[in-house]
C-alpha cells in the first residue's frame, strides 16, 4: 500500500456531488484545496466557481482544516469524509 497518499471522500454541496480522491500526505491542505477547485471547474463544465472563502471541513467534527498544515499533520486518514464549502 502507498503510504504517500490517502483516500478521502470529498463532498461538494454547491454542485451536489461526491468524489473519492487520493491526496498526497506531504502537500499542504491549501495546495490540495486549490488543485481540487481547479479540477472541479473542469469537471463541472464551469458550474463550480472558485471562491476565496471556501474551506475544507471535517464532515465528522465540522472543524476547518488549516490550509498551512500538511495533510500528514492533520487528522485526515484513509476514509476521511471532507466537505468543500
């Protein structure tokens, strides 16, 4: 098993979609968020619009993930459920 990536379930209420994503544990949450948003613009044919005030939240706790922490330094693990809001 690859220890450099984890599988998360990402929910995007704005476009009413869920995705399973592999994310690298050595990247910052902010970098991951930007990459996800750029991909969402492409995948949604422009119906997803990038906004400055979006954050990644834990679906279990509602806590906001710090964009300056690496994924490894958060409580994210395989199977974590995350909301982009």
